[in-house]
């Protein structure tokens, strides 16, 4: 929930109305960013009370983790599906520039995301990039942002980082065509030494209305970038090995100073996405559309451990080279019927068929024993390094179809129903069937026809089903399974594949109220969700004499869990003051989520092992997924003998805390007076604990035993954004049409009950990376000529 629409913030500042000429190229707009200029995913902050948007590493401009309604399942990723201009992409928007985004919308109700079938269980983020406007022949837009990132807390070894983002676009129209080309360059520096990134990209699009029947278009983006990140805590307990590999002989405390001198995590990325569509009007009420999209992503990583890490010291340097290539595609055919009958009756029908697939290649090469550490990761093939090479490749393919029917009467009542079929033939014997239905009624006209006091009164209810399918090669089982699972010889692992199938069912009831011409609006929703999270391992080979050959699938082993999630979401928005020269509005959002395990296999009871006999989390009936599992202590810090047998051992372990927030939300305000405007957004979360693995390791807890003394409250309140802007009055007769100055701050203030460096981490805190705050100053100049 944002007080000022993102479309307002992303508005085009420079509108130049003249033909293509040298003068046109000179009359440009210079603008500062209005919202989160370095990572488009952060635009979702505050967009809904039930959405948590957290930084993965804490570094300004790095990727964000998006969690919708507490996530779903106990294994794999809980990230939503991202769809950019019809192209389904992997959940990383770092390749987009914020100024290319025209709108971003998060769909979280399964009654909506069920249209995506086996991709929609975790929600869907729909991004639309900007396009040319038919009423403007040509225009040029330029945006620049310059600022500093700083450590949010006082940490030795950190220093301010310089960040800047530059964007230029050429947009226009001619005849029945709209076109555009844009380019951008971005640099982000973290607060730690050698924590930095560079990226740049190009985007081109066009759209042509050939006649009254046919319209077609294309939108393509190409990006290159490189970065060297600290790879600290990842969300929900998926920690990196950064801290575990830090040598305590060199770093007896938790200082970050000097740490990256012997550690690299360099990465080079190339990415190309493209979407094409063809739309046809078949008569007055029927439309047909074909669309297709491709996403090609190549990433090369170079990781180095030097003498200041135990691993590097033991092996005289250790380097890892990773090469990943992901190629994904999607295509669909859509037939829609949309007609009003007798003015008050509205009928909508849709028939869609689609398909999607991917080819994924992974390669890893590990080497050690370097004659000079100056070679670092890029010296892998030199001298006496004996590299260990592993490669794998897999393909996925699925197809589906949906039928959707909807009816509305006089804008007072409406119903809809949807059926969708999805099939992944390589793993499933029968297709999946997803159902959804919804209904709404507007009681405002019937109960309050004058509309003076109560301006909105709307009730709605829905039921939806959606899924999530993941193909998992054997080497990737560790990311989806906990505890032990059947081992397979390394030379036979290519014949084994896992299939994670998530199926979620959700019922939702919602009330919307508006008072005084919607000057004050309230909304509240209750949802009840049940998720089946199944994992099946298949063998696609058999022994033929001395050799293994490919064969039809056979089940290897399987696991299944069931999770219940219930919650309440509430929002309030109001205009406090409003006059000709000033206005003041405020809003707040609140979410409460309760998750419980209602079914779990023995193999899924425990979370991942982190060295020795240390188990960080467990999945226990009646508790939330990934609850912390360990020993309770008394007032003297002694372990409690829960069983009462006089001995404290593993049988005395129990659930000692929860890793997922029960409460979260946001509070914001917006104020304008004449040419001055100000807005502020704060986000918060509460009702969960953080496992301070940092402290546990440095204190050398016996056998990595986790006790409640290593848990800290995870509650935090963060000033996520504050922005002030002033429009300087100008003379009417000038080439400069507008001049604005602005000052923006991000994550400037944070209150955390644990006092951790990155308070927004959810789960296990492996981190040694302090989170960043950022301060940006900008100027906006608009030139134009009619």
C-alpha cells in the first residue's frame, strides 16, 4: 500500500512535442528517482500488508526476497512468479531499470493466480514496461540518480559507497506505430570493501496497429553486468558458507574488517528476454491473441577462499568456477468474448491454451593448491591445480488450458468460475485440474443510495487452487530435502531426477468500506489456505549388461507434507486534510498469519544439518514450518532435562521458537503544500525469532548445540523510504518547463529488538554483512516545445 501511486512516481517527466530533429535530441528531461531507483523489486514494499520484501544480502541495490502470505510449503523457493510484458522470468528483476517500468502489480489471491496453474501457488507479480504514446511524435527522456550508501549500524571496516543510475530513452509514434529504444547504466557500491556491481542494458520495442483488425508488437531487453558480493545471509535459513569459512584465528571477534581480502564471489551475467504478440479483433465482441516469450540467462561465478579461511588455508587456496545457462520459453493462444446485453448484463468468456518449457545447464569446476594466491578463482586451470569437474543438464516441458466464465449485473453483483488443466508429461501420469470461483456484491446502491456517509460497501468471497512444479536434478536435492535421502553413485546421478509438486487451496472473504466519498476507506480480508508439498524422486535409467541406459521413469522415493495457513489482512487509508493548496493523507496495513504443519513424513521432520549433529530447524505437527529446534535453558543458563531421566541428550530437544513472522505491515503518510511534497513509508514485522549462528559459532558451542540463548527477537521497525520534493517556480516564457529538486532516503532508521546488522533477515542469521542505508539527491529538468 503506497500513498502515492507508483504510476505517478514513474510518470514521464519530459514531454517534447516536435518532430525528429537535432533539436529534439537536445531537449531532454533530467530526473532523479522517485522510488527505489536501484532495484525494481523493492517497488513492492508496502504494496500489500501481507507481503514481506527483504534484502537478501543487506547491500543497497541487491536482489530482494518477496514472501506472499507467509509463503507455502516446507521445501524449495517461496518466491512468486514474475511476468514481464508477458514473458515469464526467473525471480530476479535486477536486469530491469526502474524507469522502464510503467506499472507493477502483485496478485496474491489464488482465485486470481489459479489462471497460472502450476506456476501460481506463491503469487504472481505482473510488470508492464513503458511504451510510446500516440499523441506524441517524438520525445527523449533522461534520468540520473546520484547518492551514497552507508552502514545502517556502526561496524568496523565499513565505509560509504557511491551509487549512481543513468537512463535515456527515445520514444515516439508515427502513423499507426509506436516505438522506443532505451539504455541504462548502473553502479552500486556496498559498505564493505570490494562489495560492488556494474550493470547496463538496452531495451527496444514497437507496436503497430496495421488496421482495425490486426495489432502486433515486440519488446526485447539485453543486459550485461558484473558484481562481487559478500554472499552473506540468504532468506529463510538458506545461508551461504561465508561465515562458516571465516578463519577464527584471524577474526577472533565478529568484525567484518579485512574479511573480503581473502574471499571473492565475483559474478558475470548476460541476459536476453523478448516477447512478441499478435492480436486480432474478430467482430465486435471477440478478440484473439497469440503471444510468446523467451528468457535466456547466462551467469558465470568465480569464488575464491584464501588463507584467511579454514578451507583455503588447508588446501593452499580453493577456487570454484560455476557456469549456468538457463533458457526458458512460454507461448499462449487466447480467445475472449466480452459483451454487454441490455446495458445491465455483462458476460465475459475466455478460452486459453499455453505451453512453457526450459533447458537448464549447470557446470562446476573446483580447484586447489595454487602456487600464488594472486591467481585467485580465475587461475583455476593453472599450475598444479587438479580440478574436479561436474556438469548436468535437464529439460522441462508442460502445457495447459483454461476456461473462464464471468457474469455481472448492473455493477451490483458478479460471479465467475475457472477451470484449468496442467500437465507435465515427464513426471505426471495424469493432468492436474485447478478450480476457482468467486462472487461479489455491491450493497452501497441498495442500502445507501444517497452515498453521502457510506460511499462504498462491497462484499466478496472466492475459492482458488494453484500449484508449483519444479524439476530437480539429483545434485539439487539438497535444496529441497532435509535429513538423509538414498544415496546414488556419482556416475549414475544423471539418471535420477526429482519432481517437487506443490498444490494449494485457498478460501478468501473480503469486506470493503468507504466513507465521505471514499475520503476514508477500510478493507479487511480473511484467508484460509491448505498446501500439499510433495517431492518424488524418479529413476530414468536401468542396467543393461555392464552399462546403464535411459529407460521409462520409475519411482525412487517420495515425501509429502501438508501445511495450514490462515490469516487476516487489513488496510486503512484516509485524507486528513484537503484544500486548494495543501493536502495530507495517511495509510496503514496490517497482516496476521498463523501456519501449522498438519502432516509430515519422517524424512522431513528435521531441517538441514549445519555441521556435526547440529539441526537448526524442524517441521513438527502443530507448529509452523522451519521452527527452531534445540534445548531450553533455565535462569542459570543450564540445559533443562525435559524427559526427567537425569541426562540431557538429544531426546530433550524441542521446539524453542518460530522463524516466520506472525505479524507484519506498513505505515505511511503523504503531504503536499503548494509546490512542496513529502512522503514517508515505514515497514515492520514481529512475532518471530532469529537464530544467531554468528554468535553460536564464535562461542564454540559443543557439537553446534542450539539453545534458546542463541535466539533473539526478530521484531523490527524500519523507515523504508522518505522523500521530499520541491518544484521551483519558473517564468512561463522559457524553454525549461519544470525544475524540481529532491532528497530521498532509504532504510535510514531501523529499530531492531535483536540489534543485528541486517534486521530484516528471516530465519537463520549466518550473516556478517551489515545492511545499508542510502541517501540520494536529485534534480529534475523538463524541456518541451509544442
